């Protein structure tokens, strides 16, 4: 009996060791790439400026540096989080306007096809309303482009 118990314990211990080894390999493969660190030295003024810029962006100093590096690599600029949130809100409003316009255009084409087939069509849509929706979407798009891309 003692040999089978010790045999079972040895198997259990070996299973644990294999599991640990697999987890170590997994961490090396998946987490090791993301956890590289870079030591950077700043003067006190540069550090204060970095922290102020990071707080303005709503990020930690390390994440702010990472975003700045990525922006430099992509030849773009780093936007503070508040500005990014404003852009997302305006894009959402623009998306809604475009969806409404697309729905109106879809209704118009559907009714035109019914008329071509000779089926009776109720005049339930208003072409002026559709035109107003298109103009509103154009206005939102133009305002968005001129606000965030000066020089257009």
C-alpha cells in the first residue's frame, strides 16, 4: 500500500513540475515580449514637464512616453485623452448622420424600384427631409475635417 501511495505522490509531484515548466515557457513566450524596460534619465525640469504632459493626456508618464514614441514612428501627433474623447463623440454624431442619410437613400431607391415595377407606392418619404439629412451630414463632416485638420 505504501508503494502505491508514494507512487501516486511522485506522479502528482511530477505533474506539478511539468505544469510549472509549461507555465514558465508560456510566460517567456507571451509576457516576456511586453515586459521589456528601458531606463531613461531626466533632469528635474524635464521630469516635471513629462509628468505634467502625461497628466494632461490622462496617462501615466511611462504610457505617455510610449504613445509619443508610437506617434513619432507613425509621423503623427499625440492627442490628449479629452481631445480624443471629443473626436470620438463627433465621429459618433457624424456616423449617426450618415446612417440616417443612408436609410433615407435606401428608402428612396426602394420606392423607385416599386414604382418601376408598377406597384402602388404611398408618398411616405419627403425628398426635402432627405436632402436636409444629407446637408447635415456634409456640414458635420466639413466641421470635423476643418477642426482637426487645419489647412483644408
